[in-house]
C-alpha cells in the first residue's frame, strides 16, 4: 500500500526517480513532435480549415497506467474550431478555439470529481476549467462519496449542478454547452421495440421479429446506443461533442449476442456519420481483446499505454516498443499511419476517487 508520505513527491525525490527510469533507445527514437501533433488532432476538432470533424479515439493500457489521468485532461482540452471561422482568418486560427461540450460516462468509481472547477484549479492554478454538471435518470438517486483515508465524505453538489432526465432527448436539452457533463446511465434500462427498430432499420427484413417483442430489461450500458442515436439525430451541426466512454467493454464487448451484436454493428456503421456531424468518441479499456473487433477496426487515434497490446491489423506500433514504456509515457498513433510518443505526469493534488452509491449493478 502506498502511504500519503510516499505519494508526496518532493522535487528532489522526483529527480531521483526520473534518473532511475531507464528509457530504451527505441523509445527515445520515437518522435515527440508527432506525439504533440497527434495529441492536438485528438483534442482539437476542426471544422474550419482542415474540416476533419470529430475523431474516434481509444485509450488502452493495463490498470493504473494512466488512462483516466489522460482522459480527464483530454476532457478539459477538448475544443473545436467552428465551421466557417478558419476559412476567413487562417492566421488567427489559434484564437478561434472554442471549448467543446464533453459528455463523460459516470462510473461507480470515477475520477470526474477532479474536474470540478474548484479542485481543478488546485491541481492546475491559473487555468480556466470548464463548468461541470451531473446528470442522472429521474428514477435514480445516486449519492457520491469520497474516501479520504479512513473517512468517507459525501460530495455535496448544489442543486444547480444536477439535472434529471427521463429520455435521451431531455438529457440533450439539459446538457451544459461548453461544459463537462457527467452522465450516469439509467439504473433500470428497458430496450424498447421503437429504439431497436430505429437503430436496426437497415436490417428491415428482421423487423417483424422485433415487432412482437416487449420492452426487455437490458444492461444499463446499452442505453448509450439510444443516447448516441438520439444525439446524432437531433443535434445541430455546429454543435461539437466529445463522448468519453471509459470501461468501453461494457458497451462494445467481444462476443456480444443477438440484439447487442446488431447494435455494435449499427454503431460501427454510424461512426463516419458521427464524425462528420462533429461528434467525437473517446473510449478506454484495459485490453483491446475485450472489445468487438468491428469497434477497434474503426478507431482513427490510439493511445497505447504500458501493458497494452496493439494488434498488427489495426496498428503499426510493435508490442516490443510498448514493453519499453515506463509509467507516464505513451505512444499515440494515427491508426496505421504514424505515431509519436507523449509524456505525462500524475494530476497534482488529485482528490481521491469518487464512489457512486445506489447503482443497480447490471
Ligand atoms: N505519470 C505518472 N506518474 C506517476 N503516477 C501516475 C502517473 N500517471 C498516473 N499516475 C497515478 O497512477 C494511478 C492510476 O492512474 P489512472 O490514470 O487512474 O490509471 P487507469 O485509469 O489506467 O487505471 C493514479 O493514482 C495516478 O495518479
Ligand atoms: Mg481508469
């Protein structure tokens, strides 16, 4: 177990520790400039000059290797260049970046509390964090606790910072534009015939099977399909969204059956449309093999962290290079095109994880 004193790294011990890390030559040969360029591309969604729209990114790494640490920072960084702006004023492109609306999938144990502006400023003084809003289903009453040592504190959020939704449409209405929206999926989710028909319309031949179907209780994570479909249908083109879906293997698991398998197919066919419609998806999971291959086949940016296992079919990064990654280093790749290295620190003074109490567990 790590004690509080070990956690506190004085500048001196940090130096010693850095010297202790032996970084392989092959890792040093990887370009940090490409790493920076790709990080920029992942976080800046340009509908102006480059007109690249949204991205489909994935963070991979063993437990504790920095997926969440990077994800929270990407949530703050996510920004976009509005449609027409850059075409008129290329020189000042950098001044036209607008903070992007983030939708963050809330988990039982999560790090979103460090995104609360008061905490974020303690970690990164002088920055201007995005405002935050928490969303839950109107039937759910989740409470949030922070475990600090032996004590457990209830995280108090003001009523204004919490919104309840009874449908994906209402959640959309309640989104805090330009802010971070932490969304807890409904704890009891019923997949309706209407939703299935909408999602699987391209397989109309099978529709008759669904029409006999009653609403079925489905794993809560499947609610995200309904939300993503609704968002892409009702959002305005000039609105930009980044969805952060951690533990993505709940939503796109390897070996899904029946309707779930078809829904993964629907999403993979929709990704290009989502990106063109300025929606970005950033997924995280511990191992690529936990996911349906149709999902990772569509990824256009990978972040390989220690312990991850790139697949030759989708990546040009070699497993041996990943083996040389010390903690705090990562390889960011534009799928099968180019890759670079990045370095990152832990989030200074990060508050302990927040625990959601009142989850149903399916
Ligand atoms: N570069 C780093 N150096 C030291 N500690 C780090 C670094 N990055 C992350 N950590 C710490 O490691 C722990 C696990 O990181 P986290 O981002 O939660 O991993 P994951 O989401 O991959 O499980 C956290 O306590 C975090 O503060
Ligand atoms: Mg994590």
